[in-house]
């Protein structure tokens, strides 16, 4: 019986000359579901990619926990060592963070200067693994500097160029008050993939930063990196209990809570909005199936007369309508996954054809369009699409099963 029901359902789906209008509505429903599912998968993948990229780059620069000194603390190395001894801590990096200007006598650019030792800079994977010019091995003496590649290009700097750093503090001399400055040699440039950092961050040796900013044998921040970021709350509580009187302690979740919440809200809102595409396509399935039932009333009456049960009639039209949703969901999933997996190649192709940059790093902060496919998101998208498609088919199928064959045959 199931084979018979499938055969009849398939014959009803196939286009015939006098049913072309019904078939056209079915085709539009199919296209709507394909577009809805594909768009949902692509958008959720891109939003997941944005969250992952931002999180990794923010943490790569600032650490999972930041301990900001409230006063000069000469024994900062001992404290950093004690923090490293906590089982969940991977690194504790003492740094100096200050605003400054860099110049090459022709241009002046603002920078967030980080004073850091060579060993700790080499442990920063976001920097060490993304050097595009020069070498971190040259970050040896107190006159070396490493800056973002975009910042170097804007300031017209090359490896070995003199970089004048001007500090927003004054020194008194015999000729009056002059701004404090120091000339460095550019040792290397990096491209982290986050535009905001590549255009503003610079690194100088820790000892020189202490002299330049007149921080006597101390630092401004100890950045703590964890082995497992999920345990940040427990480690934060432990560090805050021990050092809360000497440091202002924050973790990356609290520091970036507004941004993370904004990304999550945007992702959820986009999911709801794009689900409407699938919902509209589902309403088209209802229209298509109602008209198909009306067109096939005589066929239904004949089938019922020769002994076909009302439940079988219901299953025939349910299969006919649900097949549109199943095929559309399957094709949409394949298209969405292929698009998401090759989104950077597609971005490069579109930019080459259009001759312009469609994904500006100045606006979106990242230098490329990220994508992260999560099986759970794909599963939710597929489930929602199939649910809407099947629910929209139930009413027309039930209506078909309630047709009285006697009335149809009497007045036809």
C-alpha cells in the first residue's frame, strides 16, 4: 500500500499541462525553502565565525584575565611567578600599556604601545605566527620595535627604518619643556587578521618601556592566559582573593560582555528573521496543496470508491506536500554548507569581478570574512525547515481525506 501511495503522490507532483499553475506554485515553494535554509546556514556560520575570530584575537592580545596595578610594584615578577603556579594558568605576562605617537619625520600615527620582554612576545602566538616582514629574533636590544603591518604601511616604514616614538609626557630641559621621545629600529611587522590591532599596536622591550614611560622597575598590567578559557570564573575568583588589594582584576568575558551580548542578540534576531523565508515558503505549500486537492477531487472520489482508505488519501497528499519541504531542505543544506566552506574564495571572486572591496576591514575590524559551521546550528535549521514544511501539509492532506466521494461523483 505504501508503494501505491508513493506512486500516486509522485504522479500528482509531476507537472501536467492543465496543472502548470499548481506546479509553478510548488516550484516557488521549493525555491523559497532552498533559499531560506541556505541563507540560515550561511548567516549562522558567519556569525559564529565572527564570534570565534574576535574572541581569539582579543584574548590573544589581552589574555583571559588582566591584572591592572593600582600603584608601582617592584616585585611584579614574583607575583607573576606565583600566578603561573596556579594549575589552570598557562602564562602570566607582565606588560606596560601606554598611548603614544610614532613618526618617521613625514607622518605621525597614534599607537597603543606594549612594553614586553622578547621571550613573552615570542610566546604570543597571534604575533609570533603572523610575522609578515622582518624577524622576532631581531627584537633584541632596547632600540627594537615591532608594529602592525597596516600601521607600518600607513607610516611608510620598512624593516630597519627609524621609528620615533613620542610619549604624551614632558621633560624639563634647559631649553624649556619638551615632549619625551625615543628613536627605535623597526625589527618586524605582524598581521594578526584584526584590523584594529594591525593599525594601532606596537611592541617595545619592557626595560625600555620602563625608562620611556618612567615606570620605575614596575609594570601596568599582568596578562594571564589559561589552559582552558572555560575555567576563567574559577581562576578569576582565586586570583581576586589573593591579589584583589593590589590589582584591579578583570576577565575577558566581563571586559567584552557588551560586545559578546550584541553578537549573540544579532545572531538570534537574524535567525528569527531569516526563518520567515522558510515560513513564507511553507504557506506557499499550503496554497499549492489546497489547489491540488481541489483539482484532484474526482480522482480522490474514484480512489475512495475502489476501496482506498481515508488515511491513505491523507498520506498521499502529505507525502506530496512534505516532499517539497524535504527536497528543498536537502538542497538548501548542501548549498549553504558549500557556500560557508568556501566563503573566502567566493569573497575573493566577487571582489575580483566587482573590482572593489566588498568586506572592508575598517568597518568590520577583520581582514577576511570568517565562517564556522556548527553541526548543532545546521541540525536546528534543518529541523525547523522540516517541521514547518510538514505542519503546512497536514491541513490540505486532512481536507483531502474528509472528501465525501458520493457527493463528488453525484454532482460531477
